[in-house]
C-alpha cells in the first residue's frame, strides 16, 4: 500500500462535483492582477477550479461563485475571456 499515489481531488465551482485535479482548469487570482485561467496549475495566487466545459462556467457565472471564491467583483470581460478559452478547448476535445 506504500506505493499507491493519492490523486488530488478538487471541486468544480460550476457543478459542485469532485474530480481529479488534472481534469479541471484552475482559475487564479494573484495578489495584484486580473483573474485568469491557469492551464499549468502552477501560477501563484488564490485558486478555484472549473470543469473544462462552458456549462460549468455559465453555472458559476450565474450564481456568482467566482466572486464568492475570490471575495471581489469579477468584471464581465473576465468571463468573456474565459468563455472564449473554454470554447477553444471544447472544440478541440
């Protein structure tokens, strides 16, 4: 049992489903700077996780989950950039 590696799990802020961290996209808010998608999962700052789907982004947007996660207002442009990035991913998969 010593050789078994534990898979880190995170919850999607859109659908509230626990999934392996690698299957989700990290949304990050650095101390100073704008909220962005972190495809590497290594950027410094507060993070929240989203499934790689537009539906989960829309659910998170509608219920203001990013605002709650980061305790700040999220500009509509940020959601638009994220929507565009996710639609590119959705199209490639």
